[in-house]
C-alpha cells in the first residue's frame, strides 16, 4: 500500500524591504552668535554697574538742611517748632543753613517773612533787627506821607521824628530848633490799609519806649529811614 505523498513545505513570507532612515542632527551653533550673546551680557552688566554707581553718588550728594515748618513773620524769634530738617541735593548755588546749626538758629529773628516749606538761608537772617533783651518794641501807626512809601523793611534804622501837635505853631527860637527824634530799628511792617496807613513795630532803647508810645498815640510821629550803608 502506497504511503501518502509528503506535503510540500509552506513558502516563507517575504521579508519586507528595510529602508535606511536618514540620520538628522541639529547643525552646530555658529561661533559668531555665541560671541554676540556674550557681548550683550557684558554690556548689560556694565549698564547695571553704572546705574548702581549713579544711585550711590546721588545719595551721597544729599545733605541735611533746615526748612521752615510754618509761616514766620519778619522780626519774630525762631522757635524749635518753626524749623524742621530736610534732605536736599547739594548745590553750590544754594546756601541753606545746615541741620547741625539748628540750636544756634533758635531765638534769631528773620529780616523777611518766612513761608512754610521753604529753606532757611543765611541771607534771610543777615540783615537782622538788632533786637536784644535791652530793647523795647513800640507800635507806631503811620499815615500816608509820614514814612517812605513801600521802602521800609525789617532791620532798617529809622528816626522817629516828633511832629507838631494839631494847631501848634512854633515861634521864635523854637521854630529854628531841630525836631525831637528817637533812634529806632524796624521790626515789622504791616500791609497798608485802604487809606495807606501802616503799623510799624519799632525797637528802641528802654529810655525811649514810653515817650515814643505817647507821641505815637497822639499821631505825632513821622519816620525817616537812615541810609542802609551806614
């Protein structure tokens, strides 16, 4: 009996063809680009250093000076409450009083009105009023024509001249005699009213205060300003 014929072997599946995968890589960074980045970093670092140096220099140029804390009229003695310490940039064009001199400024009398927020300068105190513990103050009401118009200022030296009483007329030797005068220093000058009248506070010697007050009450005072160069 014949044996069955052997089955032919099954064909192997064909192996798929392999394709070569191209190998890609990032091209190297150009050396020129690296140098530009480094240069930019250096520039930024220099700018930061210069900015910091400028800030330090600006801070070191600031100085502490005295400023006005509230309005102070001319002739009024300065108190601790009138002055505050402020920081400003150093400027050769300005002459503010250093904060370290605050104690020596107390009691001084400015020659001009001081306004809140301004700096205290030596020129505001230079003229002075000549006031001291041995002086008296007398308020004199001066009508238009009895004092130089608009020229009186704190610190000015004046002569308080006694004028004749109403209806009084000097005769003989009295008519030729020079008028009675009292030396004084202007402390403050008020603003003129509607009629042009001002009130002038005068500092005089203690021996002259009562006499000047009496003549001022009678309206018998006229003021003559002495030369400011004297």
